């Protein structure tokens, strides 16, 4: 099976998001995995974001973020080009935050959008 990954600038991670991804990838349960950012149908606005630790797959695109290992499938890449990912440690509203300049609208929770 060919698991070659194509490198292309797709998303940008803030320093805070990059540090959190590196920290999570260093955990024993994530050994040998990479973070996958993806889009799927669902959510209150029609499309929703997802983050998961996963194996690389044939056709995956590298996020293009230096020093951080994140892959994106070709379908999701079309919706994620130009996206900025941030991370906050805030007790209320903390976690990964995705800012998508291509979204026509986003829901209040920030986890779904309209393409």
C-alpha cells in the first residue's frame, strides 16, 4: 500500500495550537500516529470539523505546517484551504478553534459551518 503524503500549505496553526498538537502526539497512546483534521457532512450548519489521531493513508496531504505532523484527506482539503487553527486552555470555551475564511456561515459552537 502506498502511503506517500503530498506536502501542500493547507492550514496554519497558531503557536498555541502547534504546542498542543506536539504535546498530544507525545502521549504513549498516540505513538506512531498523526493528527488528522477533516471535514464531514453533519452539524447544525451542514458540514462539521473533526480532529482525530490516526494512521496516514494513501493520498493524504500534509498540512504544510513546519514541525507539526497533521494530515488532511483530499476531500477535506478543499474545505480547509486557508484555515487557521488555534488552541485555548480556557475553562469555558477552551480547546481547538478553527477559523475558516471560506465558510459562508458558522454555527455558534464553532464546530460546524456552511460551505
